[in-house]
């Protein structure tokens, strides 16, 4: 896998699906170069239409209803081979020394580009240009055949789709802002025509590469599509950078196996309410915190592998212990419990159907009683739910671990530890606002539920 700077991301899909805005934003966020392959086909089409290369030619293209002289496929391929296209940025295309960024978006070019792009000779020229642009990596390239033909070895491939009606509506809204005379039905017809041409041509038709992630954007907002893509990329990159961290981390299972024997034999670990933990899908486990024995107790008590958020000092005070924690799916969080990077990581994990464990109180209770929760947990839940992530919030009441390993003790002693998992907590009524008070209210509700489980 490339590092982040060298990443290659492809975004394919039909006309009007929003590829450009999505690709541009993703490129900006990840500090990669954005390449709009359609702009190059458009630049060639513009050159053909203006007839500047062949001089006398009027720029008519066979089959597009122009009255001037007709250019053959060979003429058009010759033009494609002769023109000098400089792709400065997606907002600056230079053709034979002249900037044509605006001209290539004209209705005339849009109407003819699919015909030009269907010629093999033209595609060969453009594919070469595109491969050169991506040679050093670090790009988000959008088009129709990027994941399947141009950059088949890309690190991430996405295929965006939406219904014809929705794509026409989006294009209509976009054009209406600059041109008041546009008509929705005409745009829909034009997109339908382009769809047909782009997907029925013989060479490199619009198809979804089997390795691409399919995203139906019909009912998603732009923001949702972007955060979905970023999360998917982030998630894979994070997994990739952690040697042991994947859904079947053998090291994790090995450690849990040994610990479970110890917890069962020595502490007589008693687990209740396990049926409340869904077998699949994202779960945020929220527990009261009494002792250092708590996180392993949770780990060995559930049948699924979990990830953990732990105070950052635990990772640094004893480097070997920090190394071990990382190998056991733990992430450091800043002391105040508000760490947006960790929050995002937790949200990504939940979105990918993982279990995450958090201690809303932040620190161990010194008295054995429940303590007030910090607002951080409310913030994670609120951010995640507002991003449309689906997951359950399951409370867990831990008891006995403070007696088994009191805060000032040097070693553990035999004392029964009980873990009791409660029913999912509903916080849907608290998702309307996103402010500190609401985060605190969510955190408080969680502690109430943990309290109701009883000991
Ligand atoms: O994305 P766009 O509308 O700017 O693309 C213009 C045309 O170029 C589109 O109708 C099909 C063609 N195209 C292509 O055939 N292959 C690509 N990779 C990109 C665009």
C-alpha cells in the first residue's frame, strides 16, 4: 500500500452523479492531486469543434446533427494526437497554449464529447496522458474507466451511482444557478443519451470494476458521500498500519484465551446479559470503571473482538505496556477525554461493524460508587449518529474488580468479578442539538442506565 501522499484513488460513475465535487473535496482533504479525466476528453472535443488543427474543417462531428463538413474518426484521432494538453489543475486546462477551462464545459462540447471519447485512437491518447499524470501517485482520478482500465492497481476504487432522475435534478440545480433557461426534461434526456453512449461503446465502456466500492448516492447528501469515502479510506489505512489489528487478530485471541482462564479460575468471573450484545454490527460498550482489571474482564467476557480507548499516559509511562496495548486494539485518548482524532477513529470502527469499549467516567472510581460521566462519550455518540452511523449503545455494570484490585494495592486478590450487560440505550431524543449540554445529557443518561443494572 502506498503511503498517504502516494495514494491512488479512483472515482468512477455516470454523468451527473457528483463525481467532480466529491473527488475534488476528497483530494483536498487528503492533500492529493485531483484529476478530472473527462476534462481531457472535453478538451480534445473542443479542439475538434473549433477545427483549429485542420484549419478548413468546420468542426462537425458525424452523427451529432451539425451541418458543416463531417470529420472522420481518423481526422479526430489525428487531432487528439496533435494537440498539446496541459493539465495544470482541474480548474485550469491549457490547450495548445490557450486556457480553455470554461470553453470545455459548453453545451456544444457536452453534446459531442461522448462520440469523441468512444474512438479507440482518442482513448489511447487520453489513457496515456492520464497514466503519466498518475505516475508518481498521490492522485484522486475521476472518470468512467479509471478503476477498470486506466489505473487498475489503484489503492482505493469507488463507483458512485444515482438514479437518472436524481442526477438530472442535481445537474439542473447546478446549471440553473448560472443559466436560467435550462429545462429539467431536456437535461434528463441528454444525460440518458450520454449514459447510453458511455456504457454501450465497445472500448472501455462505463462499468463498475469488481474491486470498487459501490455507493448509491441517490438519497445521500454530498457531505454524507464524502464522509463515507473518507471513513472507508481511513479505516483501511489504519488497519493496514497496525500489524495485528484485523477482524481476526490472532494475538488478541491468544491473550484473551489465557486471560479468560485466569479470570474464570481466580476471580470466578460471572457474566450476565450477554444476549444484549448483538452478534454483528457496530456496538459501543459503555462501562463503569473500578480497576485496571476492567478492560481485560470485558475483553474475555464477550464473544467478539473489541477495540479500546485508553488514557494516553498508559501508552507512554511503560513503553512495553503501551506497545502491548496497541497490539490489543487500544487507542490513546487525551486526558480531558475530548480528542477528535480518536473520536473519528471510534466512529469509523463503529461504522465498520466493530465493538468499541469506553469508560464514560474517564477514570477509575476511588469509592466503588458510580461517578458522573464526562461529556466526551456523548460527543462521540452524537457525532456518529449525526453522520448516519448505525450502532447500538450497550451499558455494562462491573462490580467486584475494585475489591479484587484496590487502587493502592500492589497485587490482585481473590474476589468475584461480575459483569452485567444491559439493554441497548435509546438516546434518539437527544440527537437534535450538538452542544456541550446535550453531550453531557447523553453521558448522564448512560450512567443512569449503568446504575439501573444494579449489582
Ligand atoms: O465526466 P464528464 O461529463 O466531464 O465526461 C465527459 C465525457 O467524457 C463523458 O460523456 C464520457 C467521457 N469520458 C470517458 O469516456 N472516460 C472517462 N474516463 C472520462 C470521461
